[in-house]
């Protein structure tokens, strides 16, 4: 009978310790939930970056294969003109493009 009481007390203490370890400890349930939330956020960032990567790959492919698109990008981004074109810059500030 004495051994039975000892085992009951031992298993009760062990249960409290394991319960504390599962819920209250830094490696327990709260840490798991925080890591799961962080993983979900990082997966969202990863999918956005993958979509951006796909768009950039399409643009690279288009820049290397489509000469007209390349010319339009150079003209818009670098403000290049063709030899037969003239650039007029008005003095009035209302015609300027906003940044």
C-alpha cells in the first residue's frame, strides 16, 4: 500500500511537470504557436517574392526577345530620342510630370 501511494504521488508530480513543460515552458505550446504564425507570415512573403520573380523573368525574356519593347523601355526609362525627333520642354510647370 505504501508503494501505491508513492507511485500515485510520483505520477502526479510527473504529470504536473510534463503539463508545465508542455504549456508554460519556453519550448512548449506557446513557442510552437508563435513559430507556426511566423512560418505562415514567411510563406506569404515567399509567395509574393516568387510572383515578383516570375514577373521579372517574363520581363527579362521580353527584353531579350522583343526589340520594340526594348526600344520603348529605353525611351521611357532613359529618355532617349530617335535621331529624327525633337524634344520640347514647356516653360510652364503645369505641364511637367509629377514624380
